[in-house]
C-alpha cells in the first residue's frame, strides 16, 4: 500500500473551506464526507464546491445533463 502524498494531493485539492484539516489527505476527506452522506470537494466544479452543498443530490443535479 502506498502512503498518502499530501504535498502532491493538495495541489489538486479544490476545497475552499480554509480551516479544513483534511486538505490533501484524500482518504480522510472521503471517509469524513461519506459518513455525512456527502461527496468531497474534488467531485464538484469549483463554482459549485464554493456553495458547500456537497450532497449526492447536488452531484446528480450538476452532472446528470453533461455528456
């Protein structure tokens, strides 16, 4: 199993929640959001992510009509 590469991950992290302690630690982020019935920021375009609505319903709304 490979170790988390926080320095590399954080370069691609679009989470706009500044006090987030899970930035760049994708496994912790995913576990946290799934436990709250949400998806992490990286599943959403930047403009949608900034609304902090990370629900499954929002994800479906955003992507259902995209080809």
